[in-house]
């Protein structure tokens, strides 16, 4: 908001300094071609009329929580102040606000208070203070505007989390029985790639968190992609090798115990998953991206390899599954599955290059995944027992609850986020993101993802998240207990139903 304000102020001062209503378009001089689909030109309009009623409640993985999407609500207030007080006076107040009264974690109400404090420090008249207050009132930036009116009955487990890694970007929470694990920063100013991500374990019933990572170690660049089984946590440990090179190893810790190295050495070992005493991960020690495994005290062994990358491993008992990415319209993705005790194998694949198959998720005795037969953004949730003989559509593509996936959210390119336990499957739907992308009239509070659950035995899916804005990245505890990341408070919270 401040950057846009000053960028446009400099432009206006050089092009139309005498204007009584200075132009509010940012970078309109760059418009040289017809407007492409889903793009606006100029980049932003500081007088677009948006208020807090138009606020997009985004998770931290999308536009860093909506910092650009929501910026014109605040920059619009600043621009209205400029129109009321004149450029010279307003620019001085806003500059003093930014340089002397603003901190990195300020939100809209903090910003309003900072502008008033800067104006007071500059000897603002009552009329000027009244104009500043009027500009923020018009935008709805008043105390309590972002109060969280939960309609889903959800409970906040961890407020204002930022599970953003240095090397592996965004990762979902994971759950096992009554516990969960998530990455976060004690100070959100650390979430800039310059400080280690911290790993915490908590009880799904609520209560204090326990830190299990290695962020305080001098050689730690980051701890990322955690998973949990019972009281044991695994994660990817990132260290700086110098010269722009980084190494990833898989580390583990039993809660209350010491850190142990599960896999290290040549190449990268990352994205671990755990069930009981079995840990699997992606490994590049052989030159490709393979799946490796360690069971108990046994030595690590390779489970799957080949010319194609083998990614996103999952483990349940003796079964390991992984994802082989494809090339849209050329080669369909597939899923490999192997029983590491008997050696039995099967795969989920198709000969249709237009079919998209997402990354696998495992229950105790079944496999589930997202599949889109024509890669049009609408797919089904499919399952099979660990034989691969009979595949069923748990949520058919033709059903009203079929998930929409826009391919650039939730799980990057691996498909919409899924979770599974013994009885239940949870999945993320991006319907309202898709609606916004085609400029359909959707209320701002509706924009975002939603979380659904469906019994593995079959039945109609149930919408878990009914609050405003963006909810995604589900994980399942026992039964139908779901935790997810929730943006309905105007920040990213970890909540449960």
C-alpha cells in the first residue's frame, strides 16, 4: 500500500501536479496491448472503491495472505487523504508514518493509528485529523472490522501461523491420532527466508505447543516438511553449504528425546513421511529423484526409482506409495504402490495424456487420490484397497461435491490437498477461486478454498468449513476430527472442527 502510494505520488507530481483530483491509476503508462485474460491494466487503482467489505481472506500461501490483493483498501485511504490535504502535506505525513511509526507486522488498524500519530507529530490541525479519520472510516478501517464470526464452530489451535519453508515453500499440517505437527515462526518477522522455520507439536484437543525442531542450532538453515506418527516426528533438515548450495537430510525426534539423522550423505533427502517405525522420503543420491525407506534400525533402502521423478511418498504399514508427475497433454501422471514386506506392486495410471492423476494419500488399508480425466479443473476423489483390483469413485466428477482444482493452489502441482485415516477422507475444493478467476460475481468473503469430508465407506460429502474466506490443507486426527489452515480471521490460523 505504501509503495503504491509513493509510486503514484511521484508519477502525479511529474505529470499532473496541479490536478484537483490526481489520477489514481498505478503504472497505466505501461498499458500497450489489449488486456489479457484475468489481468488488469493498470496494475492497481488506488481509487477502486474497495472497502473492508471487499477484503479477500487469503491463506499465507496465496499472495502472502493477500498483501497485494487487499492493498488498495489501505492505499485508497491514503490516496483519499492526499486528495483532501493536498500532495505536499499528505506526502509528508505518509512518509513520516512509514519511516517513524510503522512496524513490519502492522495491520490495517495499526496503520490508521500510525498515520494519526505521524500527523499529530507534524502538528496537524483538527481539520486535518478529521480528514484522516474520515478517509479511514470510509474504507471501514475501524476497530473490530476483522473480528472472526465463526459459523462452523471451529476452534483455533494455533493463531497466526506461517508454515513457509526456506527450501520447500508451503507445507500442510499433519496429524496422527490426538497430535499434530506444523511449521511456524515465533516471530513472524523471521518468515523471510533468513531464519529457520520452527517445528511444533500440539494436541488436537488444544493446549500449549512443544518445539521439536533444530532452529536454535547454528548450522540450521531451516527445518521443513514435518510429519508425525504417534510421538515421533520427522522433517527435512536444511543446511547451508556455501556458494549458494544447500543440503537436505531427514531428521527425526521422539517427543522428549534427542534429534537423530534418518538419512543423509550425498544428494538431497527431503519430503519425509512416517508411519510407526517406517520412514520414507525423496532421495537424489543416485542422480534421479527416487523413493527411499528406513524401517526401525535397518539400513536405508531404495523403494522406487527410474528415469522419471518419484515424488510425494506416503507410507501406511507395509505399503508405500509415490507420485510420478506427467506432462499435460503429453504424458499422464501416475501413482506407484509397493508392499515393502512382500514385494507386491501395482500402479494407478492411464493411457490418456489428458488425464491428471494427483499425489497419493494412504489410509490403513487403502489408497486415495484426485483424478481429472480431461484436465479441465473438475475431478473426482478415487480410492482402491491395497490390491489395485477395484477402483471406485468416492466423490464422482459428476457430483455436486466434486472438487474443483485450479492447479496453482493447494499442493502446488500435485493436485488438491487430501488427507485420510481409517474411516474418513478429507479434501480441498477451490470452487470459489475458480469462480473469481473467470470474473464471476462472487462475494469477497466467499472467495477461497473449502474443506470437505466423506466416509471411506461412501456417502454424501460434508462441508466442514463454512466460515468466510480461505480454508485448506486438511489433516485428519481420529474419526472425523479435522484440522486445517483457516484465513477467516484475516490471518492464517490452524483450527479444528
